């Protein structure tokens, strides 16, 4: 590590003159930060589309006259998790023999319920894809930065021991270079943890909406077919 840097060096000067370990740490953190921001931007776009289409789907669902009409109108809703759950449940419903309502009972309802639950799980898994990278960066980046700092301080003290000079003008530049790694770790971790918690809350809301819709859909199916069977 170069200890001849003046105390008025810029941050870029500190990065350029940092030791090889600090440079490696900074490069790793920069790559992780860029990757996390790519995930954040793509997830923000996905969440916005999902919430918007969900809202539109619920309006169509509750204002339409029958399930066939709903299915036709939302067939192209590719970004709505709730619409995907509905389409899976409706397809399962259409597989059953509805010519004789006496054949429709609790086993058929359970089949539809499993189809709805499976579709909801798949949608949640899609929304959660790559969020693990944000969590990993949020938890690991500060420690990676701390590693670079500790190594830099060790190198700085080694140079002090070799030169025999321990005044502030000699110590300060080396310590400043080392602390850059910790700052970089925090800069990578803070956006990642904020975004992770934000997206996790949005996904929980969508999951609750899908669960509530699944119960409403099953209630509609039961009223339409089980009640019809009792009347017959």
C-alpha cells in the first residue's frame, strides 16, 4: 500500500492507490452492487405490472356475469398473479364433467383447491426469483468490506513498522484507503436490504390477495354447483 498519498487525496485517488486486496474487494462489491441494482429495477417493473393487472383483473372478475366471460377477457393477462390463479382454477373446473351436477362433490372441490394453491405457489416463486441475491448481498457485503478494511489496516501497520514512522501524516492515508472498503460494503448492502424488505412486503400483499381470491372462487364454485346438485 502506498503511504505517500497526501491527506487531501480524493476518494478516487484512495481507490487507485489501494492495495491489491482492497482493490479486489472493491471490484467484488461493485459487481454485486451493479447486479443488485439490475434485480431491483427489474423487480420494481414486475411488481408494478403485477399490481396494476391484479387491480384490473379484480374489476373484471367482480363485474362480469359468468366465469367463461371472465376467462375470455383475462386470457392475455400475463402479468397478473391473481389472473393466473383464476385461469388454473377455471381450467381445472372445465376438466370436470359438468353435464351431471350430481357428480360434483367435495373431491372435485378439493381438486380445484389444489390447482388454485399450486398456481399461487408458482406465482409467488416467480415473484421471489433472485430476491435471494439481494438478501445475500445485504448480509455479506458489510463483512466483505470489513475484510478489505482489516487487511488494509494490517498492511498499513506493517508499513509503519518497516519505516519506523508513526505520525498522523503517515498513518492517515493508509487508514483512509482501508476504510474505503467498509464504505463500499455499506453502499452495496443498504440498497439491497431496503429493496429486499420492500419487495417482500409487496409479495406478501399479492399472496394475501391470491389467497383471498382463491377462497372467493371456491365459494362461487360451491354455490353454483353444489347448491345446484342439492336442488336436483
